[in-house]
């Protein structure tokens, strides 16, 4: 089949992009023809990506964007992009990220194709944009979109693909029936389950965007409180410069400069796995998450994972069974959990938790996810 993927980002550290990229690679291996259209914005930076690129055989076309508000709300699917989508004559359109302008424009493309006798199927992957902390103006825009545009447009997609089970009640509240929704989570490549492990260091790791929504200040404060003063915290990922400067000043203020390092983002899969292997504890302290990719990747590598108790994280972690949860913004509780995980007296219990972590994410193997997609198509 000819499959058109529409996404805000096709470069940078972005969970949405990882979903698009990984599923597209697997679909291409199965003989489908894939075209990816996106903005030329590199998420988490002020950079722009190449207009045209082929990565592992995947063709990506990017377009200039106009930022409208928030972290990723933008206009990019212009007339040129629409024309390219029409010329591709897709059998399937997959639009990513509910509440973004390109998803409603995707419905227009389907309508125009129908006039040419091309009856493609169109799917919307939500990416769980619910349960977020927003300013008053942003919340007003969200309410407007949901009640004026969302209720009308969601029903026009052949199916809505929810990446988490917890967001399904939200979709029902927007007028969708159960049969309109299908649950297909994000997947992780088989490499995470089979690549040979490297030796662990006495290190705590965060890997992802260095952005305010990730609430990394609570992690840095917790590091200043833990018992093991030799443990290193490494923060890996693309950074919003103002936020990174704030974090650096916090590190200096807490007098832990020798215990916290900032590292560049890693995009190579094998190197990313090695970086995850190098830590003994992985921590995700976010204010909110949809379906946290880095969390399930770490669990696949049998890491001790600690995460803030938001809906995205708690949908994956069962406290003290396959990982640990702490209350959002509570650095003292986080420090207590880290101390517990670093105490040799708890080693046997922790080994069971690490084993359970890997077992609990086998359901996210990319091969299974892509098979589910093919059945849907």
C-alpha cells in the first residue's frame, strides 16, 4: 500500500517522531511505500532540518512552519505540501497528534482525493495530549478546539488510534463511540531486547528533551539530598537553552557541579542503548507524559526505573512491582526512592523488579505493533 504519514516533527528528540519513524521503517520492510511530510522544525531546538531527506530508505519532505503558540502548535501543511500529498495518491493517511492543524487538513486531502476516485482510509494517532499543565489562554484554546472542532472532526476519521488506554474516556467524552477507537501503543525496536549489555556505572540517567515539562529541577534537587555522594547524574538530550541555563545555575547553587553532567542528544539506536545500559537507575520526573518512550526503552534494558506519578507513567509502572513512582514535584520523596534503590540490602528485591520491568514491556515490541496496524489497514 501507499502510506502517507503526517507529523509536526521529523527531526530531533520527539516521541511522536519516534513513533512515525520506527513504524514507517517496519512498514517499508513489509513492502509498503511510505512518504513522510512534516515541518522543518527540529523539536527541542531552534534549528531547522533539511527540506528533503532519505533516512534508511524513508523519504521525508519538510516544509517551513509558522509557530502559533505553545511548544509545538504550528502551521506547516501549506498548498505545496497538500499538492505533494495529492500526487502521492495514498491508500492510507496516518495523521499524528490530535489538536494540530495538519490533522484536520488531512481530512481535506482525503476529500479531494475522493473527488479523483481515490478512496483512501484515514487514521488519527492521538499521542495523548490530555492531562497537561497549561496557562489560562492555552486551556481556553484547548476547550474551544475540543468542543467546536474536535467533536466535529474526530468522527470523520476511519479510526482514532489511542496510544494509551487512559485517554480512551477522554475521547468518548468528545463524542466518539467505542467502535471508533482502537488502542495501538507506541512500540520499541527489537534491538532493545536483544542487544548485548555494557557494564553499568554508578550513574543515574535522564534521556530525553531538556524542557520545562520534564521538570528536571526536581531531579537535580533530589540528587543533592541522596546518601551516595559519589553517584553521578547525567542528563542527555536536546536542550531549550533558557531552561538549561536555569538548571545549570541550580546545580551551582546546590554545590553539586561535580555530580551533574549535561550530554548531547543521541540519535543512533545502538549508541542510545549503550547509554541506557551505562546507568543503574533511570529517572523520568515529568509533569505529564502521554506514553513515555524512554521509560519503556529503559525497562526493556532491565533498568531500575523511577518516574513521577502522572497518568502516562503510572499507565506503565506498577509501583514496587516493575519500577517506582513518586509524587510530582516531590524531591524529598524522590531522594528517598533513590536511596532505597542504591541500598545493597535491597538488591534481591530490586533484581525481581528489574526482571519484571522487562517482562512488562514485551507487549510493546515493534513487530507486534506493526502487525496490529496492518490488521487495521
